[in-house]
C-alpha cells in the first residue's frame, strides 16, 4: 500500500511549467552562469572568436565520446576504456597513414571499424557473459593503453597527411564573397539552423495543439524560441568572425542531432532506456536486452575511435600519452548532465551541456592562470555538487 | 482494562491532501487489532505516525503509549519503547545469514568484538520461538518468502517488543505459511504483546483478530469487537468500499470455443540445477473464451511453467509441444512469443512488470512499440493517444499518462501492466497472481477486465494462490503440485476442500514414492 496515490494539488499552469522546465534546463542555466562568470573574470577573453573556436576544437572529442558514454550509462553500465581506445586508435591511424602510407579515407574507415570491433569485444563480455562493465572496461583500459605503447614503440608518430589534418584543424570552405572578417557561409548556415530550430519546434507545438494536447503557454514558447535563436545566431556570429565553422563542429552538431533524435524518437532509443530502467521487465516485454547492451558498447567503440582520430588530427601526431584520462572527463560530463548512475535516465542535451561545462571550466581556469593542480580540485567539486543537486531535486 | 496504545484524533495532511482525519485507534495489551481498508485509505500513514516516521509536530492529535503521551521524533524513539513495525517489503540483507540479520544493529559483543556464541545461542532461541527450523548460518537468499517473514519477526523479538505492527505479512505467503504466521501471532497474544495486523485477507482477519478497525479515506468508518459480535465479511467489505459487494466477483456467462492453446508433454529443467526437473511432462490447454485457473502451493512450479511457455523465459532443456490455434510453434524468445499472440503478466509487477521510473505511457507501449512507430520512429502523438485510450478504458487513476508508474497504487500499476499486454493483442493471456497486494475495489475491476478478455474470445489462464478468487472467476481449475497437474475441476464443482485435498494427496504420495508406485501397478 502506498500513500503516494493521493492526487497532487493543482499547480498554477504557468508555475508548473516553469518549475518543470527549471529542472530540465537547470544545467543549461549553470552553463550560462559559468560562462558569464569566466567572461567577466577573464575580461572578455572567454567569448573572443579565437578563444571560442579553440574551445570548440579542444572539447570536440569529449563531446563526441560523451554521446556514446551517455548510452552506455543509460543502459546501467560504464566504459572506462574510452581514453585508452581513443589513444590506441590514434596510434593505429598514424601507423597506417604515416608508416604504411595507406590512403586516408581507407585508414579512417579501418580505424572506425577497429573501434567497432573493440566495442564489440568488450560488449560481448558485458552483455552476454554478464561480467560487470566496470571490470571489463578497466581491463580494456590497461590493454589498449599497452597496445598503444606497443604500436608506437614508445615514440610519437607523425605528421599526418594534410587532408587528414583538416578533420580537426580545417574550416568549412568559403563559398560567398568575404565580408570583412566575417565568414558569410558560416553565418548563413547558422541563420538557417536557427530558423530551422524555431520552425521545427513551432510546427511540433501546433501539431500537438491540433490533437488537443496541452502545450506550454504561448509566451513561454515564444520567449524560449527567441532565446534559442539568438543564442545560436550570436554563437555563429562569434565563430564566423574568426575563421568560420570548424569542420569538427559540423560533425559534432550532426552527431548531437542524430543521437538526440535516436534517443528521443526511435524504437531502439526507447528500448535502450527501458533496458537501463528495468532490464528484467524489458526482457519480459520482448526486448533483446543483451543485444542492445552489446550495441551500445559497439557504438561507444566507434565514437571513441572517431574521437581518437579527431584528437590525433588536432595534435598532428600520435603519442603514447594521447587519450590519457579522457574517460574521466567524458563520464563526468554525462553525470553533470543529469544521467543516473543507476541507469535508465539521461539526456543527450544534458551530456553535451555537461561536456561544455567541463570545457569552459578548463579553458576559463587556464586563462585565469589557475594551476592544473587546483583545476582538478575545482572540477571534482563541481562534479560532486552537480550530482548532489540532481539527487536532491529528485528526492523532493 | 486500559488501552496500551491510544491514538486520539489523529489528523495528517500532505500538501493540502487530507490523508487522516480525526482517527481514533486503540490497542490493548495481548490484543490483535486488525486494521483494514482499501489502498490509500490511510493505514500505512497511520502506522507511520505511530512509529515516528512522521515525527511529532507533522500531524495533529495525540499518541498515548503505556499511560504516557509520546512525541516520537523518529523511528528509533518508538523502537526504544518496543513498538516494532515489520514492513510489507522485507528489509533483510539477502547475502547475510539469519543470525547476522537478526543482530544487525545491536549484536551482543564484548569490547566491540561480536560474541558469536551468544549470537548463535540467542538466534536459536528466537528461531524456536517463531517456529522456524533453520540453522542460524543459513543465508536469507536461500529461504522462501514465508521463512524470511518469520526471520523478520524473530528480528523484532530480539528487541524489547511491546507492540508488533505487521503490514500485510501474508501478502506473498502461501496458505500453509500464512497459517503458521498467524499462529505465531496468537502465541504473542498470550505473552501480552499487542499486535496491529494490516491485511487485505479478510478470512485471516476473521480468524485471529480481537478487534477490527476499518479505515476509509483517512477516517475510521467501522470498529468491530470480534468477541461481542459475529464477524461479517460483507459488512467489512461494505464499510471499506462503501458499496455493497454482495457479489465479490462479477457475473459472467462463458462462451467457450475451440482450443486456442494446447501444451503436450511439456518438460522443463532448473536453470541452475539442470538435473532437477521442475515441470514434469505436463499437458495443459485453454480454449477461446475460457478462463482457466492454475491452483497450487507456492513452489508448485506454476510460475515456472508459465514463464517457460512464454518464450522460454525460465528454465533450460525445455521440451514438449506447444500449439497455438492448432499450429505447432516453437517460441525461442519472448519477442517470438509476443508475436505469436502469447502474453504473460508477471506476479512481480515492480521487479518484472514495470519500469517504475518511466511514465504510464512508455510502460503501456513498451511491448508493442512497432504499432506506434512506423519505420522505427515513434509517432509521439499516436503513442499518447493509445496510452490515454487505455488509461480511460482500464480506468487507470493517474494525473496524466506522463505520471511515473512508481507513484501509482498497486491496483493502478497492475492496470498499466495489463494495458501493456492488451496492446499486444494476445490470443492467450497468462495472468500470474493478478491481484496480489491489491485492494478489494481494484480486485473487482481486474476481475471485470478478465471477463471482458474472455468474452472477446481470448484464452485466459489465471495463476493464483487465493483459492476463493479462482473459484469465483474460473471456468476450469487445474491443480498443480510439484511440477505436475494433480487434479482438474469444473469451476462449478470446485471447492477449496477439493483443491486442497488434491494437493495434499499428491504431497503424501510424493513423500513415500515406493508406496505410490505400488499403488499404481495394481489393477
């Protein structure tokens, strides 16, 4: 018998919406607050076009891996090996492209396939052999760190072919006549994106309305849309006034959109959340829980490989130390973004915001000249604090 | 005789919702006081007020225990006075032994080192007191639910207990274990311990209670002194639900058609001990429009049988023939079973039936997402409409379909699980303990749903440990014991006695296998 059945008192509709959305957007507001804080503290350096572009480049691989890690965490698992795998793949890429002069497209595809195979190997033990993912991927972390060293024979290997470097250091080509320092193609893409986002959400809202579904109040919707559009436009304006949209930002945005869609709207996404929410119930509802768990690890392997390639291309060399400790930032990003360590809960948007919070803090503290020692302390405390707030919110 | 416990004019509200209104409740020493009422009537809230879970000040009214007014700040305060509450969900640690569990919080020790001899001596004493014949070393996980319940009581007795509160202690026990537990309760009465028994099982209440208090919507609506007047179950039920329940089971006229599912020579082995045959070459069948009950004691193999049929979700080395609508089919996976038109509604809805953190909508569509997802992309509006539709049809009481299922009452949770399986449009539904832990009103609704399912031409199999329920709703009752069917009755002819006799006869013959064989060989 539970007493929770008593109906909750009716809340003012607007009040209810704001409260619900506060919880959803809580982390986004924290990100904005943190950005404002560093913007002020660094005397405006944080949001300078050059720094912002660097910020994106520096954090792209964390964001990419966070997308995969989110799914792993949602199924109730963890992957500690992603940093080592990224490093290992970078090493293999260097071996292929630099030593054996393999064509970069072929090498790129081979590396992603190798990532998938690594994910499959680890996922097999976790999903079908029921070995705790913590242990399997801890083993994987050691194995691939070792293999990276072996492949590189303890040395750095580079440089990469120029086209491959474009993956990280390239910007989208300028199609339109230049307008001062502003890159019009990038600006155009940003504007189209902003309009597209607003259009999509307006269409969704009116569709719900036409089916008699309760929607958020119009003023709230309007405000949200304007804010969203402005934020996208301002961000693109800043980026466009340096060297335009970096290639990696385009890849990242596409991946975020793809994973957001998969998790929210597709059958497989829904089923992955069900596995994490209650694996036994999911399995008795005809969901292939083992197969899905296996797939999330394969997916993680591919994304770790992609991140490894992006990182290698950025450094333009593969080093045995590449990827060291990445897993910590990636996992922290997911938890800061509201994923539950017990599985079944977590949002793509949250993980991305979590990754950006980590990135902005790294960047901001570096600009302020805070040593690497205290940076770690502060990041650790932020992680703990974010999760505490989340747990507290859920208890209420 | 003055009361040991008196709760006077207790009121409590949560965020504007009145959970208790001016409840008066008293228990004498050596009295078993039964507290009955529908889910949400306020029974648990009242007990939480009594045990200090809701501290003094968070409610109105007074609590007088053993002659003094008490203001408990937390559960430790009430425990110190000997008020011990045993919750419906057992709070034992599975991988620890009985002895370790009993003396978890205050083990007898010398200088901080646990005195093992003393722990074992006292554990044996306590186990003898509750009538549990197990070694103190036995791990909790190796005990059945009935025995675990007794360990909980032994644990309570290890403290100074003056008043024992049992929240649905027999909800998951079979008849024999329930009887044993109630006997213990009556033994405590002799020792002057006051007991409060919260239970949905009115026959048990009638058997042991000295006094019955009925709560409805947070008020005391009836108070019956069992020694002064005869106990009328109908009166209690009427008070509980405020409607006449002369018919505890809905009327139905069965229209039974062709066989829809037949099982022949079905045999299943234990997944962990593969040499143990759990289901022993059984035959079984259900027809269109028929409600078939499977009776039996806990551990008879009923759930195992059902789950082995449902896409081999239990057991190994499964063999036998399964026919759906005359066609023999192999169901290697749950997905295949669902596609073939089989549905299994689990006995354990919280662990196996629902994703408690997910909302009503997601739970309902979980087993048939393809219906709302053309091209594997979920059409959220179609999904919302279907979920709302089931909510209305099944009368699921929730604020909207976005409410978390974990917040719903047992009856409403069960309706969500039923909706999930109805959405798969099954030909045969196997319902395992469909009304466990559900109040009388919701039970009636579940029975009506079962009837509707049968009327729609589906085959319905109901596994239940509550015999009156099977007698009330089934066209045919099969009795399972020790992995085999040992009797079959027409719904009209069956009685509790006949079913029990079938089980007991089989139990006896199992215990002397030679004799049974000899008997079988005679002409």
